[in-house]
């Protein structure tokens, strides 16, 4: 048996980027900052990838600073860089998206939130 399941709750680091493909598929990419238990630690940043209706929902309802919860699985994008070295980057492929917090919470946090460098 093998399990590849991830659940995260955090704040969105940038507005969602939506891409439509000739095949009809749609993908949304965004980043998520997740605090550790200790408030003094820097947050962990995750790259998220959402597909289909979930991607469209994210584009319409998620914005920088919004608190969301996601469930999905971990995958690694791999490539060879221009120096010939093998590289990889972890990505969370989201299956479920939960919109959290209130409208007021989003309005307040979005104005104070400046992305990965200023969280």
C-alpha cells in the first residue's frame, strides 16, 4: 500500500495564474504560505497546481492574502537546466479547495500581505 496525501491551510501568496490549453484543459498555479507551529519561524511556501473546475473556482474566488485549505498529492517536476544538471521542484496537485475566512478577513489580510518576502 502507498499513500500520497497532503492537507494544508495557509494564505495565498499571489493572485492565481490561469492557463487554457488547446486540449480544453485549464490549469491554475498559485503559491501558499503555511505557518509552522512557532510564530517566530518563517512560513513554508508551497507551489500549488489546480486543474479543471477547481482551477476556475480558484481564479474566481481566490486572491492574494486569502486563507484557503487544500487537499491533494505531492509531485515533482523535473528538468535538465542549461548547465546539464538535473533539477526538480515539488508541486502540490490540488484535488479539493476550501475557501476559509470571512470577507472582512480577506480584505484586512490582503492589504498587509506582500508575498513571499514580506509575510
